[in-house]
C-alpha cells in the first residue's frame, strides 16, 4: 500500500471537518468535496453562497450529497463576532473599519476564522488564490504554532520502491536565516512523523560535509543544526552534510563516521529555496517520485495550500494530509 493510501485510510478513521473556501469559484473543489464525502475520507464543509455552489455543480453535472454542509460566506448572524475577531487579531496594524469589513467578506479569512474557533479541523485553499494569499490568511487567523518561528513547506516524496522522504523547504522561504532553517527542520520532522508514523532522521544539507569547505552558507547550515539540536535532543539529526553522506551508508562511514544518521536520513533540509525546489522536481521527474505538497507547516492549525494547476486527486490528497496533521 502506498503512503498516500495509508494517509487516506488514516483520514477515514478520524472523520475530521475540512473547510473549502473556494467552492463557489472552482468546480474541482466541489468535485473533491463530493469524493471526500462519498468515500468517507473526511467531512467536507463548503464556504460560499449556496445558490452559486449549486449552480456551478449543476452546470458541470455534479450531484451534491444531500448532507453536504455549506456555510454562507456572508452571514448577518455572525457578522459582529467575525468583525471583533479580526479587529483583535489585527489590532497591531490599526486597520480601518472598512478594511476589517473587507476581511470579514474574504472566504480565505472566513475559513481561518472558522478553523481558529474550532468549527473545522483543517482548511484547504489555493486552487484559485495564490500561495501568498493563502499564507497571509492563515497567519492572520490561526497564526504561527508555538515553538515555530516561520511558516514553511515540505514535500512528501514517495519513491517507486515505496521509500518515503520529506524535503524542505521547497516552496515558501527563499533564503532562511539559521534560526529559521532550524525551525523549518523541526517542523519538517513533525510533519514526517505525523504522516509516516516514524521518528525522523534529519539531515541539514550543504555542499560541504563536516567542514570540508568554508563558506558563509556552510556556516549558516552549521548554526541551524546546532540550534535545532539544542531544541530537540531526541531525534537523530546531523549537519552540515553533503547529500551522499546523508543518504549512502558506505559514504557516510567514510566521510562522517561519527554521524548518528549513518547515511540513513529520511528528512532532507535544503539550505535555500533554490536547492529545495530544484531537488524535489528532479526527484519527481527523473526518479519517478510521487510528490505530495507543498505541505504548509509551522501554523498552529493545518491550513493547506494547493497549486492552481491542481487536479481533483490533488485536492483530495491534500485534504487527507490536513486531516492527519490535525490529529
């Protein structure tokens, strides 16, 4: 059974509520919600005007389950509560009343508000909105998780032989500072453990292994590893390491014999977005890996991002990942 199948199976056992703020403008979202409902993978909750969602579904010959929940984007009964929520959340920015009213009407922010108040377990967006808009809504509603210093992303990489690895950051933070890279590593470890059920073995990657080269970027990776190790003394992690030293036991034995990873890392932390993005796409295209992501991490509750070119399958899988991360 593939890891994605295992994630779907786990999602089906916990029956969590997944919020979809883009249902009124994207038929793919509605189709994914129908599948989640009919296959008992999650409890989808669509946000938006019921007539618009129904019209879009009918136009595309999609039959909505009778018990599919739809929450209106604009609800007079919750208007005051919503206004007060955003007023308090953004008090440090001194927003005008009009700016707050606009946020109250924004479906991405509405999903975050519902998620924060416990009326959903995960939110999924990004088939229409940009990644920046999704992250902005998440930050201003659920916020950064305790212990995290930055929102980042990871990709679950499932190889043709069934091996599963986590790559980070591949989509969000261009050039992280040392403390940010450490936070990315620890959040990626949590993601890996939740989705795979295994304690992570984390490698901080570089073009240098244990001081074999000298450069500011090498020093940054060394500092990030040191910070992460101080914060988590349980997980096996090491850095700075070249990829082959982190991945091939024979090479690890020669280049870094004292490394606790022993060439068996399964979480790879790249020093910047250039390397991470290139690496996951090479692994996907040349090695035939199945890439699931970007999985947003570092948030207090799972607010999942999609590619605007996503398929219905992608939305279903992302929702299931969000469910498992919320467990």
